[in-house]
C-alpha cells in the first residue's frame, strides 16, 4: 500500500472519539476540491475496493466513510493490542522444534520468518515458543504430514522450577521492545499543538504523523502482545497505548479546525 493511502487510513483512525469505528463525513465542496487535488478521494476509493473502508451501500451518494474492522486493524499495525492483552491463557506453552538439514536453508528461513511474523519467541537454536494454541500452524509449518525427525510441535509446562517470567525473558527481547515504546512515547510528546490555520501548521502535523506512525509500528510489530498475566512488570506497551489513544483523540478533534481554503499543504 502506498504511503499516501496509508496516511489516509491513519487520518481516519485519528478522526474517532475512540479507536473503534472512525468516520469522516459532511465534507464541504471546498474540502472535496482540496482532497481531490491531493489524491485523497481516489485513495478512499482504493481503500473501499480493498475492504478497508466502507460506505452505506444503500446510499451511493453518501459521503460518510467508515473504517471496516479489517481497516482499523491495519491502521493499528495488524493487531488490536487491548484484545491481545485480554486474551486468556491456559498455562501451557507451545513449542516448535525443528532440525532442517543444511541443504534446505530456504525452508529453514521460511520457517523462521513465519514464526517471527506470528510473534513466536526464540528460546535457543531451533526452539520457538508461544502461549497460544498452534492448531493452524501444524499444517502451515509442516506443509502436510509432520515429520517428527525434522519438525515437532509440543504443548508443555516448566518441569524444573523455571518460572513463566523467566521463559518470557529468555524468549523475547523486552529490553529492546521497551526502548522502542520509549521512543514512541517521546514522539507522542512532540505532537504539534498549533491550530490548523496555516500551511506550515498542516505540514508540521503531517510530518509528526509520519514519525508517530513509524515509531508505533516499529514498537508494536516487535511486540508479541502477550496475555496480561505474562507481561513483564516494567513493560511499556500498555502505557504507550493509553497515551497514544489520548493523543490521537485530541488530534482528531484538532482536525476539525482544518481550514480547507489553504492549498499549500
């Protein structure tokens, strides 16, 4: 997805009083003219085709756009943090152990990329771990029938006094994750506060928006978003999330002061 289309998706997220089902509506003719010149209306049409944005199918002329649930998750970085933290955990760890022959490096890297994309933690060698069930992963990872000599999926509990906190600490680099959230918190503190009554104020907000989204995605995409009971005590993710909601809420309110007659933004 092109950066300007991503920007529009993020703009819609800002426009909500809460991060639920954002909208922007009742555009003035002058705003539509500005939006068309800046490519926003074609981008909105593209997001509609991708089912990331929707309008009332019964009213084709209606100018009320909403993020779909898929669009909201995309704007958040692919996952809903609150839903992830609130999910239950049954106390079992799921382990993926594999021993792929050296002649199959491409397969090994494919496995690792998949496991990282699913927020598995890396314990040691070829041992990866997650607190979530792996029913779907069996077929995906094995490509069919499991060969226990090269790939094995297990459900387990610690048996030698290891704590869940120690397992979390060994599997995920929360020091780095916290550094990224700390960076994101710094960006949030730099949110421009000037009213959007001149071109420079608009440009400053857009530059900040790009920095904020980059910092958020860098942090959240490296975060396994573990269930609440497994999160480290010094974890910064929840603090960054709550702060982000407040800042985006205020930003959404400030967007209503936008002066559509300005063309230099």
